[in-house]
C-alpha cells in the first residue's frame, strides 16, 4: 500500500512478509514520482509488483501498456 507525499518526491510502501510489516521509504533528490491517476473518492491505488518497479524506476505508468501474452490453456 504505497503512500506518496503531496510534493510527490517521497514514497512509502508497507509490505507484509508473513511475519510482520516492512516499511520501505524512498525520497528523490530531484524530480517527482509520476503517480497514476486516482479515481475520485478513492484513497489508495493497487499496483502489481511490475507497476511498482516501473514507478520506482521513474517510468510513467500511463505511457506504458501491458504486453498481451499468449498462453496455452490447461487441459
């Protein structure tokens, strides 16, 4: 559950590892995180691990798209 400061230069992530919570914090010296749009009335955004990695790497999520992967269906 990431939390971003108003200036968008800091991000906090709570991670449950099964035995307790980890608090991970990252602060940018320059620039801002390009946080995805939040629907009105929602207080949080759910991200997949891949999306969080892109966000922390400075890639804008709104300019990317997921690749359509073909998978064989099980019998």
